[in-house]
C-alpha cells in the first residue's frame, strides 16, 4: 500500500512538471490530478519496461504518462 501513495506523490510532481513543460495554464490541483492519472497510465502502460523501477524511473514514466494525457487533452480541446 505505501507504493500506491508514493506513486501518487510522484505522479503529482510529474503532473506539475508536465504542465509547465507544455506551457499549460492550469491550477495546482488540476496539474496534480493530471499527474496522478498520468502516473497510472505510465505505470500500467510501461510496466514491462521497468521491472525494477526506482523513484527516478517511476517519475520518468509518470512524466511520460502525464505528457501523453496533456497532449490528448489539448488535441481534444482544440477540436471543440
């Protein structure tokens, strides 16, 4: 169970970082939520790449997942 909370914390940090990388203007809770969801996407989607993931590996995967979610969000928002 501590691994889930650590993944959420790492995901929240990755979400804040990802929103800044993509120059999106979001509030902190939204950025953290995107990061947590991105950590889930990155953790589940790329689990086979990191069999012995450290916190750095988890952060990178969470960042990739967050960037993917942000890209999808911007693409969907642009079509409206």
